C-alpha cells in the first residue's frame, strides 16, 4: 500500500521508515481530522478523504474526525493570521453537514467499518485544570515554539499568535490519545502542515501509554507554480452542490492545464497506473483532444456528486458547444449560461403569436429585424441550439428549453438567455 501511495504522490513524510512494511503485515486503525470552519468541505479536504479511502481499500480501518471542539480554537498551521472564531451553534451545524459529506465516501457499515467521530464529545467534557494537569505538563514550551507553524507566526510581529491557537497542538495531541484508548488508533495522517501536530500526538501516546504510534503526511495541494489549488476567480471549489454546482465542479477539472493533469489523475482518482500512463501519453500526442482532462473530470465529479449529476454536467458542457439542451433544467441552464447577456420578458409573449425576430430585436440581440432576417437566411440564428429556418417563426410555449428559459445563439458561440416570467 505504501508503494501505491508513493507512486500517486500521496506521501510527503513518514515517522517510521518501515511504516510501509508494517501496513502490509498488520491492520491499522488510522485517522484524519477535518475542522468544520464551513458547512462544506472543499477539494483541498478531498485529498484527505481520498487518503482515508485508500487505507480502507487496503483493509485498514479509517476514522474521520470532525473537529467540533478544535474548530472553536483554530489551527495555526499554514495560516498567516488568526482564524475568526465561530459560535457553538454554527460549528455544530457545520459539523453535521460535514458528517453527511464524509458518509458519501467511506463505508461505515458493519462493526469493523469506518468510524465518524466528533472531538467535541470528549474535549468538551475536559476541565481546564484537569487538562493542564494531565496533558499540559507533558509538553515543553521550548519544543512547541520550535514548531514551524508557531515559529512563523511568532516572527510576524503584526499578527503574532494567540494563546488560543498556541494550545491547538495540545488538543490535537489529546485527540490522538483518545482515539488510541477508545479505538486502538495508532496512525494519524494529514497534510504536510500537520506534521508538528502529529508528532505531538505520537509523543503523548508514547509518554502516557508507553506504546508506539505513527504518522504519515501527504504534500499540500498546490499547483506547479506553488499557488493554492482549489481557488478560482469565483472562489473556493466546494464539495457541496449548493456552493459549487456539479457543472462548475466538472468545468474546474476539465479546464486543468496539461502540465497539472497527470498529477491530479494520480492523487484525485483511483485509476490504475496503466490507464494514467496512457492518458499522460495522450496529453503529449494530442493535447487538443483533452482526453486526460475529460477522464479526470468524469472520475472526480462522479465520485463527489454521483453518476446522475455527472451525466447532467457532461450534457451541459456539450450544450456550450452546440449540443442538445433538452433535458436540462432551469437551474442548470442558468448555471451554464451565467455569464451571457440575459433578458427578462413577460410570459404573455409566448401565447400571443409574437414573431421571434420582433422579440429578439426588441431585446437588442440584433440591431434590426433586417439583421435578424439575414441571420436566418445565412443559417446563423438558433433557438435552444436548433437552427431557425423560417423568418416568420413565432414564440410559443414550445420555444422554452426549461420551464421558463429559452437560449438564443447567433453565429457559432454568441449566446443570450431569455427568461419568461409572470
């Protein structure tokens, strides 16, 4: 299994050189944490989910930990300033939403299936004095200050680090100890920015339980230029369809650069080495076909949103290149054509025998009916991607693609959206 993770680029650091051999010889319980700072995880978190999926597929038992308590504190790792604290109600709602998302990826069935836990269930019961007495005394402030996540913040005189954030690694270390006691968990995994926190938890298990624990990190998800992956001009790429629609999610992956795509195929899909190698060769041989990007988009969108949403996203993508619009609902149509000019019209226009060219001229889609007639004569006017052949074509209820939307195209790719209301 360790070789598989290595080949996929999912190993950055390991605490024990022989961890791969140990993973082959015995079944581990392994955990990764997800802080509920929003009501959805994003594609950065998806790397951690896929990591746990690999462990489960290899026969190990994964634990997905939702940080209902640590989310109140905020992890300083990888941050340049302190995270805004959220109230308990917001964190509780976020935690429940994230629990539902995680359940789509891991198999929680059976007595030996994956586990879903929330650290608010145990950290919330601790008293401060108890925590300082039993846990805090095992941590050296000198060692804590030397951690990269803390040192970098201490050197920033403008922001610094609060005692709240400074205590985060103690709480995460206690998580590891609790999961060791409750479920026999001896391996924590996470992004490379979690290395210091993982070492702290391992050390606590060693000191208090006199046993060996392990850690593994994967690289932070960044593009080739070092910038953060998963951020677009319109914001974060979320796993929740209400935040990032399946169509836009699919578009994000299909628009990846040739140089980046092989990396994402290895890390974000479960495709085999032979198929990925063939797709890499196709990028070099015929980059204009974007076969690798399409395969990447299919795999990730299907995994996150399911086959039906994937099919809709593919159909919506085809529509942008002149494919059929039939079967797409209004929400998808508005999503696909969100950046094209839009006109809002009365629904009465659909039943009064109004000429299509008259209405389009009134909307400013072309300057005059004469220009519209020339478009029709030259085969350049389309309604819902169907060519208009008659100059006296009328608007009717059948002119709609969805329930209240019609799509006009002039030429090859000049789109306009008509919304009929009332």
